[in-house]
C-alpha cells in the first residue's frame, strides 16, 4: 500500500466488470419511455422493430470504434482522451466540461430525483417536493424538500461506495447490472409465455405506412436510449489487459443491451399495437404490463424501476470521475482530482467533486434543464470521438493496435454520418434548447483558458 497519493490507477477490473458498467449505463428510463415515441414516428410494427435493430447496429459500430481507440490509448477518460489526441486539448476539454456540468452529473441528479418518486410508492411522503426552506439567489434559488434530501442521500451514499475502492464499487455495480438484466429477461419471458397479448399486433393494418424520413426521426430517440454503450472506455485504465478486455467488454455489453431492447419491443408489440403504443401517456412498460398481467403488475414494475434507476446512478458515479481525473492530469481540472487516494486506489477527489456538483444541481433544481439542453452533445461528442479513429489511423498508421474496429471504414463512417444527422436534426427541430446547450458548452472556453493560465 503506497504511503502517498499517486496519479496512476490500478488495473483490477475484468471484461465482465467493465461490461456491467456498459449494461447499467444503457439500461435506464429510455427503454421504458421511448418506444411510445418511436412507435408514433415509425407508424408500422415492422418498421418500429427495424429501427430499434438499426440503432443497435449503429451503437455496436460505435462501440467497436471505441474499442480500437481504447486499446490504442488504454487510459481513463474515454472520448476526452481520443479528442485530445486527434483534435487538441480544447476539443477534449469541452467534452469533459459537458460531462461534468450535465452529462454525468445532470443524469445522476435527474435519475436520483426520479428514484425518490418511485420510492414514494412504498414510503409515502419521501417524494414530497414542497420545500422546507428556500433561499432566492437571483436567477436561481436553493431549496430543500423531502424529495431533494433523499436524492442527496442516494447520491452521497453511492459516491461513498465507489470512493471506498474498486472492490465495493465493483460488487455493487455488478449486482445492480445483474438485477437489471434478470428483471428484463423475466419480463420478456413471462410476457411472451403467459401474457395476455396477441401476435396480430405484428401484422400491419392496411392503413399503416412508414417513410424514410419518419424512420430517421425515430432513430434519434432510439440512439438516445442506447447512449452509454461507450461506458467501458471511461474506465479503460483500470481494466486488466485492456487491449483484449476493453473490446470484449464493449462488445458483450452492447450486444446484451441490443438483444434486450429488441426483445422488450417485441413484448410491447405483443401487448399493444403500434397505434395504441403511440398513444400511451405513461411509461410503455406500465401500459404493456397492465395488458399482459393485469393491474397487479404495477407494484412489481415499480420495484424493477427502482433497481434500474439505482444501477444507472451507480454506473454514472463510477464512470464520470474518470473523465475529470484524466482532465486534471492534463492540468485542465481541479489539481486534487489528478491524485489517486493511496488507501482506496480511486480518484477520490474527482468523485467528491462530482458529488458536490450533483448536490448543487438537486438543490437548485437546474438538472432537468441542463440535461434537456445538452442532450445533443452526447451524440455530438460520440460522433467526433469515432471520427478521431480516422484521424489516428492516418496519423499513426504503424502504431500497435491490439484491436481493430470491425467493418472499418464503412461501419464507423456510417456512425459518424448518423451522429451528424441527429445533431443537425436536434438543432433544427429544437433551436432554442439547442442554442442554450451550445451556450452552456461555450462557457467551457473561458474556463479552459483559466486552467491553461494556471498551468
């Protein structure tokens, strides 16, 4: 055990540990809500399933591109590292800035608040959003309600678990990922085995139509549902034999999620036809479960939702600090975040910094807007990171590559094109929120120069 803080993380994670982070990052509220939106845009049962499969293929193409990049640069930070190597420190900092301000922290805060809402079903009152105290601070205000307090407790508790070391963090993360997968597998198996659905819903009605533009629009919520497929890349520095195990983790995690998501949509269609699914105003999983199993299934689904939310928060608490740790090593984040705690062998200061910012977002209630405004940046920076694969292939043709992206150059090129199309579409369809997201991203530029001056 070292006696002083170091700047290097230990390689203790297996491919299965890293794959669990992928699974927990991806399986979230998207598969519970988004199928209704996709059904409305696709308008045809076959087209709906096809777009979920196409999104999965794109996610796998992106995962394989990240696999090559992670094997080439097996360091913590994911796309922060790849953008730094291919496009320079400013581009890298902006992806890290977006991750800290909203990408990971906003998702943690939002999911924690949603989790409290689910817990209120069993512990009435904990989801009460009426503030005990409120402190106006100009354009924002600080407030504390029972819901916010419990959300903060959840954030701090999981941050402590992952701050204690890879041992406790890995056990909790793997257990939550396993519960998520098993819950969805049981739902699929039970729904198709004895659920009160019908295969007639898979046959399109004579009036059902689909268009290419509709499918392209439907691909956007599908890809947002798949976001998180790159999670293993953030922790590459802690994976044993990364040239072999990071690609395996990205492949296993992504394939598992694609199979589960397509299967879930098959069950949804078994319970509801496309038109009924598009008209659902609650979670699709709730509406489908009521048809398949009756109203008594609602309580079971709340429990499933609790574990899904816990796993998502845990995965983000685990992965996010590795980005800030990588930034800090380059002098582009708080200096303490570059150190590895000698007792826990974790980037403890980075974990604490993220937890503090998450608490601020909960107290101010600004997380929802941040996530909404910066959602397109997740797709933007993933596309740019895959584009870095082409840059590094050209710039370093003879560099040892333990793994090479499958389907290169066609598969990663398709991913880049699809990402660009989704970003342009998001800006075109929602110009004001997108402009706010660009403004939030732009605030990172002066912060970058301040860190540069401090170096």
